[in-house]
C-alpha cells in the first residue's frame, strides 16, 4: 500500500488513492488511477485544482437525485470527466426504527448501519451502479474517482469489489475499508452530515452515535460480504451473476490495473 494515500483537502472528506495493495499471483494494484472520496459540495478552489490534477476521465457518483440536488458537487471550469450516475434514488438507509429508553443512540445508529449494508446487497440502483462502475473502469481512459455522500459506505463497498476482482487479500480489503477512519477530514463530514441526522431523528446525537454513523467498522463490511455470499453462494458469484460483471471484464480489470 502507498505510504500516505490521502490527498490534502479543505472541504472534501476522505479523498484518497486506493491502489498500492499486493495482488494474488504477483504484482501490485497501480496507484494514481483509482480514487475515492466523499461528495464535493464543500470543495475549496484549492480542492478543485487538486481534483483536476488527478487526471480523471470518469467520476462515478453513487448518490441519488435528492442528494445531488441538496448537495451539488463543485467542479472547476477545467473539469472534463464523464460523470456516471443513477437517475433516481440510491440510498438504502432503512426506514425508521423505533428507539426507546433502553437503547442508546450509538446502539441505534450501529443497528441502522448494519441494516444499510444488508440492504445494499439487494438494492437495484446500487447493483446498477456497481455494474456501471466496473465496466467504466475497463472502457474509459484516465483515472477514476468513485464517491457517494460520505465516501465510506457505498464507496467503501465499491472499492472493495474492485480490490477483490484484482486479487487483493481479504485482509487488505478490510484494511483499505477501515482506512477511512484515519482520514484527516472527519470534521468536514461531521459538519455536513450530523445536522441532517439530528433533524430527521429529532434528537441530539452523542459522540458514540456520531462515530457509528460517520466512521466504518469491520462488521459493516463483514455484513455486506456475508449477505452477498448468502444471496449468491460466493462473492465471485455475486459479482458475475448479480452484478453482471463477467470473467472477460474481470480479466480486463486485472490486466489494466495490476502492474
């Protein structure tokens, strides 16, 4: 893995390169071509210049129409990447779950995140976007950047799928997933996300709840992987069958991104 994958930013959370990991059979996932982040609504002019410097050919926006309308990404005048998106809603946050006096907000938040990762496996818009992302990586030139609102859940799963196809070990897949918690921009996400959560839930969130919602935990990704394996028999079968990414595309991904 590269020593410091994070790109310094003023208003974008968790912008980083997720290459640099060892691949099965030899070789390493190339760096400088696979990026991930949170949304760019708060990007500074300096951030826009940093994004332009990545040489992006494709941006995959995993957010839905509502998220894009309320938090439109800033782009520089020089931005020329194709943006891949879903025309509809993609969030799979579960419906309201009752919270009583015996449940802390941290416990409630954690349960909602586990439900989110369980539902993501079966969410048609996310299946469509994962398919389009993996195909775009093969079909388009230049570097790519995948992002959602927070750049940790939908984006974390997308990065995991890429690394799995490239033959990165499950241990390193989890290491990459959890690296989100080391992002030096947690305050940006907190300012963007917490007011909305508190407004929807009608209560002040304690620090445990904030961290359950805005950080990632190993059982989040474990939940997605277990649900995918339960649904399809294996993660490989989920990728080929449910996501529709055949062996030819996977071979092309390995040829392109392993050096």
